[in-house]
C-alpha cells in the first residue's frame, strides 16, 4: 500500500500523472478491484488497509485522517 499526499493546489490530472509514473518506474502492475469479496484477500490485506486508514492520525494536529474537520 502506498499513500501519496500532494501539495495544496495539485490538480487531479497532476496527481494521476505522478501516480502513474511511480507505477511505471517501479514496474508495478495495476489491477482492478475485485468484484467478489470472497477472493479479495478478506482474511488479510484489505482489513489491514481499512484499519490503517481508520487509525491514521496526523502527528502535527493529532487529527484523524477521516475526520470531518
């Protein structure tokens, strides 16, 4: 899992272009989401990603990533 935080004012197009360049330069393979949750790493990776995102806290403000402000 990679998380990118872009500077304020970054356009969606710029962000997508950067992310695509990282994928290409690392020779990563892009895959689509799985339609069947029974085959979507349900016992491991996906629940961990959700937990990471739910528990993510900015160290400078102590605010959660998913905070409504």
